[in-house]
C-alpha cells in the first residue's frame, strides 16, 4: 500500500491538521472585536470633574464642532501655547472624551462622547 492510500483509508494528514489549526486561529483572531467601553454616569461625572476650566472649554468646542485641530483651538482660544493644547487634548483622549486621528501636527481630534 502506498502512503496516499493509507491516508485515504481514514488517517489524518499532517497538512489537514495544520490547515485546521490555522483556520481556528483565523476565526479566533477575526471574530474578536475590541470591547466598547460603556461609561456609567457617575464615572463620567468623575472624569469631567478632573478637567480644568480650559479643558472644559476645549471639550465644549469639540462637542459642538465634532472634530477639531490644535491649530483651530489656537485660533479660538488665545494666550495658550500649542504644547499646552496638545497636553490638554492628550488628557481628553485618555479620559475617553476624544480620539486622535493622525500622527502629525495636522492631526485632528474627534469627539467620542
């Protein structure tokens, strides 16, 4: 009997096991979705209380416009450096109020709440 005849009689080939293994990995990897973080109202209020007045003003502008860049913020709010705006936007992003889109200075922040 040849080796291919033995496999046809009911034996499982190594390739079919490897294929099944990668198929299962594929299903596991692509069926998992990033969990959506639901906020409780009290948690939301606590996070909002961590913001200073300038950050609350930025959040108000962001919520009304939907998305904003640091350059737009510099035009709307005077007397604050670009670096301070970037720190403020990073804090809003960490608290879940915004999401950064892009990696350069021209990146924009999208309101997520």
